[in-house]
C-alpha cells in the first residue's frame, strides 16, 4: 500500500459512502475528494487532505465549488488567506435555503 493509499484509507467512511475507498485515486478523484472534505469532513479528514494535496490544489477546488455553506466559505477564506468574494459560490443561496 502506498502512502497516498494509506492516507485515503483513513478518511471518515461516510464521506465516500458511494465509493469503494480502496479504489479512490488521489489524482483522478482529486476534486471530488477535496470537495467532500471541505463540505463534510472532520478535523482529521482536513489534516489528511493537506498531506495529500498542496495549497494550490485545495484553493483551486475550493474557490470553484458550485455550492458551499456560508460558514464553510468563511472558514476556507480564513484557512486559505483569500477574500470570501473569491469563491464562485459566494453570495449564492444553497439549494435548500429559501
């Protein structure tokens, strides 16, 4: 098992409920993995994400996400040291909001 496969195997199971984690490819599924962790990951998942991906990878996925709760935008803005307005979904209501 490679180091990247070992890291993926440690992600919270519920994040990838519709995938066999052993078949996730950290390069091929990069955007999906980063999005799921930003949306619903636990602290440990985020730590593991930073071991797998670099700042630019995470930033590019985060700012281009179609939907993200305002609290997550604020948090990721702080973590990535970028303005909230840089996020594509900034100012958009989530599908379930009135």
